[in-house]
């Protein structure tokens, strides 16, 4: 009897052990909802909240990620008495877990970013920035978390402009913070892959840089990216690494499903979620939105546009004209990256429209340049600005590009009527302080900060015009050669 009982106990133990092993070996799913480059699109949060709540009902362990540039683009947020408070409150309401740092997170300065971090329920991650302890910025390189019994490691990375050594923002906003390249930082954390079942890079690098990173750094299972505003459907697979991105302004989100077995990802998929056209809205978020949007000063009408603005160049020409006329100079240059939307319907042109078009509050720099130096300046801006050739007023120009915007072969300038441009003459030229601080070019004459803010130029200029009409306006011709 004793022998039988012992055998029975052993058999029961083995059955239970095998059942437990079988249970543990069952694939587990990790569900992630990610967004990028929201740029303070608080008007879409009522729809977004319904999507988040719906997914959380199905997947209580949902991981909610933002890939940077949460702010800058909506004056209601950026001009709030506590800048970025609306975005912080909406992100807290949604329950974001982690956010990468985008190049525009610092647009309000270090002190404002500290306030954002301290007011946020989510953690900000960045492995390739080094902030002095005196700044008290609670930014961490990585995070370890668990969802549905799966260990997840997340590493944050930020884009660095190889020409300026800073992320794509005015260098002055970073203070004493130092940066290194994302690939260099990533290599230091390759060990993280062995410490988790799922390894995620939460990046604000841009799609091309994410692809290049995956080619040389195959350890991650997933890169949740931002910065280039790429709409990826389907996702990109590079060197076994899945890369996702969902455009900008909270038009879309990405629902990522990872199937994990025995400590490794065995299957994965990414599905775009159409936030902008979602049919339901969250009542609490709607009430918050109505309160935040009650800002009468932003709705003040400056002038009327007789035609639609149909492209970025038409808006860029307007902005350059405003700088040239308000500063009383020969030439104005507006970098393409400083024109923040591509079209605008005819009708009222309001203060809110101006701040959406140019949310950066850069000051205007004035230069004395020869005609040859103007051409060199235009080349340098195209190389520095990821968005390509600048828009101008007082001249027109043709720019010849090779493989990309960094490969500038030639610049030919004419006067607006097509007549000859004097390359030896000295011209008074204005451009934003951002471009003046990042574009590298030779200048023999004087240069100074006018301490006039670009948005003031545009508002003053528009306020003097009974109407504006920039339909068909053009100032730059782009030629590409192989």
C-alpha cells in the first residue's frame, strides 16, 4: 500500500508539473498601442480615448507608447498659461505608459520640459542625452515592465542632426544638455536583449535612421518610431526588426500584437487605427477639450485669404514676404521645416492660424551678404533642414539636388522678374534665428539679432493687408539629377 501510494503521489506530481510546464509554454500575447508626433493635436483625444478604452477592455495589460513630439503645433497647448498643460492632462487621462523624447519636447525650454515630466504619469525615456544633475530632469535611458507575464525592455532614442550636433530645434533650448548619436547609444545597451522577452526601441529618429539602425542592430524585436511623419501600412521589416510609425497629428495609431513563447517573439503584426475618422467620442475628454479651447484671443481675424493655400510653397512665400516687408530688407529666407502645415482653406486668417503655421517663436536674424554668399546660405539651409529647400522673398532660385536634400549640386538665383541677380552686390538678408544657428556658411559682412519674433512679423504683415491671395505663388524650382 505504501508503495502504491508513493507511486500515485509521484504520478500526480508529474501530471501537475507537466500541466504547469504546458501552461507556461503556451504563447502569450502582448498588445501595444502606439502614436508619434502628436504635436498637441488635443482635438482628436475624445476619439482616441474611445479607442484606448475599447482596447483596454479587450486587453487589460495594454501598453500605451508615444514616440516623441507630443507638443508644438497647437497654440491652445503651446500658448497656454502653463505651456503643454493641455497635452499633459490628456496624456494622463489616456494613461500613457512611456514616451520617447522628440526634438520639439524642448521647445518651451528646459524649465518647461521639467514641469511636463514632473506633471506626467508616463515615463520619458532617452538613452542618448546627458543632462547635468543640476537640471533635475527625470529622464531615464530605459524601462523594464511586464505585460501578461512577459518581460519587456524599452530603450528610448532621439534623433541628432549630424550638422548641428543637436536634435532639430534651436540649440539655445537645450542649455547644457549633451547628446550622442542614437546608434552609438544603442550599442551600449545591447545587453538589454538578454534581460527580457521582448526588446523595444522607442525612437524619435525618422524612418530612414530607424531602418539604418535595424541593419546594424538586430537585437530589438520592434522599433516604435517617429520624427519623419511616415505612414507605415504595412509595417517595415528590416533585418528581422519590425518598424512602425503612424504619420502625425494623431490621425492614426498603431495596434501592435506580439506573440511570445519561451522568451522569444514567434509572431507579430501591426494594424493602423484610423483615429481621425473614429465614430465615437469620450464625453470626459470632450468636456476637457471645450474648456481648453475657450481662448478668444486666438480667434482674432487678421485678414482674409481670397484663395485656398494649396501647398507649402504658397504658405512659405507668404511667410518670407512678411519678414522682408516688416524688416525692410532686400531678401527674406523661410526654411521649409518652419512651415508647419501644407494647406489652408480660403477665408479668415486668424492669430491661431499664425501660431499653427509657425509655433516656434524664433527671432529674426539680419545679415549683410554678397550674392554669392546668399547662394551658399541657400545650399546650407537645404543641407541642414530635413524638409528641403527654403522659400524666399525678393529673389527666385533654382536648386539642383542629387540623391537627396543633403546632396546640393548647384544654386542659380534670379530676381523675381527673371532678370540677372548680381552675385557681387551686398544684400540685406533675414532668416530665422534657428537657421542662423544651425546652417553652416561663410559670411563676410555684419549680422545681428533683430529681436523681432517671426510670428510678430507675420501677424503685423497680415494685419495690414485687407486681403491676401497666394494662389500659384512660387519662388523655388527644384531639379533632381541621378
